[in-house]
């Protein structure tokens, strides 16, 4: 009996070197290209910090299957400029979310340059695949005010690689941040470009933010959807093709 009791206890003990399992691995991939000045960088970070520490987001995290997610915040610019502002952090409640938010607001800006969306997506995929975490879902949360790619890896190449790795890509299409702005690009529909060229995977979606007051709300809604969304696998209910990605507007 003693042998079986010891065996049972051993089965409950964590295995050294085993990947940590939780609900979600989420890369927050934020625009820091040349069109974004330092005031807008601060504004973006404040919006994410406020959203992450919001009671509704915390409730979504603690109410998930394991009650924990892993999160990292990355700012992207050109093909040589992707800065991990806050490294992978396990968020399991208000305290860990608060530490993440504080680190996010304190870090200096390091990413600059012309749009390299494909390179940014590739960096996010590498961060997911090279960590020591096993998430039930793996998501890249991409935000930008443009769908143009001026250098680096082609978007279609990076997107296909992420989808092949069973990583979902969601989008935050930003029409305005802090300053007054004219809104949508003249040459194309930003949300449609995101849906067609960037987002994809099970349950993928695009949320639009078109002003200062809606930024934090849009980020909060997106985080809740990403955290609370049930895992989906090919052929199961709830899976969407890129063409079927939900268009959710936060105005």
C-alpha cells in the first residue's frame, strides 16, 4: 500500500523540464512604425495596460479552463526592428496583470522603421514556438494603421507559415489613436485588407478602432474574445476560414 501511495503522490508532482500548460499563448504585436510618434506609442501602451487590468478581462482569464494565460507585448517596425517590450508572462489574476501593465508603461521605445508586417508576424510565430509554454490555443494579436508591407518577409509567406503552425491571427485595424485624424486610408478599406491579407485561423476576427475614446474599449473587447474563445480544430463547429472572419467594429 505504501508503494501505491508514493506512486500516486509522484504522479501529482510536476515533472522537471515539462512545458507549462495553460489556456492561451498570446502575442500582442503592436504597431511602432514611422507613422507612430512617441505620444501615440504611450497612448497605445496605456490602452493595452488599461484593458489587461480591466475586471472583465481578468474575469475572462480566471474563468478560463486553467485560469491562466501567457502574454508577451512586442512592438514592430521594419524587418530588423521587432522589440519584445514585455517578455512572456503568465497572467493569473490582478497582481500579475498589474505587474505586466507596469512593465509595459515603463519600457523605452526601441522599434522604428517602415512597415514590415510579414517580418513582424514571423517574429511572433518564433516567440510562440520557442517558449517553454504549451497553450491550448496560440494567437497573434496584430495591430496596425496600415496593411502595406514595404520590406522584409512577404505577408502571405508569414501568414501561411503561422496558419500551418496552427496559430490564429486576429487584427486591430487602427484608424485613429490619440491625435485628430482623417480616418480611413484613401486607397483601400483597412478592415477588408486585414481580413483578406493578414488575419486567419479558427475563429479569427478584425476589430476596428476609429478614435481616442474607443481605443481601450476595442482592445478590451478583443482580449476578451481571444481569452474566452473556445479552442477549435479543423472540421469542428466554430472554425472559420479567413474569408469568413468576423468583422467586429468598436465605435
